[in-house]
């Protein structure tokens, strides 16, 4: 694996730990420019912001695009601590992000959360003509640590 991807996967995982410590579901994301240079990081903040869409991936895209006054992230790289959910996958597709790397796959997250099987991020992101590079299970053992003894926040937001 590319050492740059591993370096920033560890940053995404660290963001997931920040989210967990703040009482959020533990997810983090890092956005890299097409050349692989760091440009933005975020962690889930749904509870803090009273916004069910404030997932790490959405925030990384939303905040960076607002800052740079752009809507297309063609060829950018998104590194996620967990496989992007359906909503985040849609945002990634619309932003035209070129490469996606994630640590913990959706089936494992579903098992931990007690959720039902969901479509893979690849099935959503690569549903059109453009085919993006999506690589999972990057540093999965490290990514799993954020979920040790963790209970997911129920949909009503109460534990």
C-alpha cells in the first residue's frame, strides 16, 4: 500500500477517535488533492450540530468546497475510517471524487452496529459511466480499534 495513503488513513482513524470521544459515531475522513497533498479532515458531528447528515465524509466535502468555492472535486482522494454509507457515497459521487480508500468495510460495521446489510459504496459510486478507484480494508486492524467496546448511537440520537 502507498505510504501516503497509510499515513492519511491513520489521520482518518484519529479523527474517528475524536468523534467517539465527543459522543459521536466514530468516523473520520481526510480529503487529499489529486497530487496526494493534504487539504482537509473531518469527523462525524451529527449530535454536536443537530444534523443527521454531518457524517465525516460529508463534512470533509462540504467544508472544503465552501472554503475553496468549488463543487467539483474531480480526481481528489477521500480516505475514510469506515466504508462510506449510502448517503456519503451519493455525495462522493456528486462531488466526482476520483479515488476512495476506507479501512473498515460496511458488513463489519453492520455487524457491530446491529444494522441490516446496506449497498456497498462501490455499487453507488460506480453506478454510472465513470468508474472510480475504491479500495477497502486499508489498515483494517487499526481501523477496528475505534469500535472496541463501542455502542452505536441509535437513530433517535439517545443512548
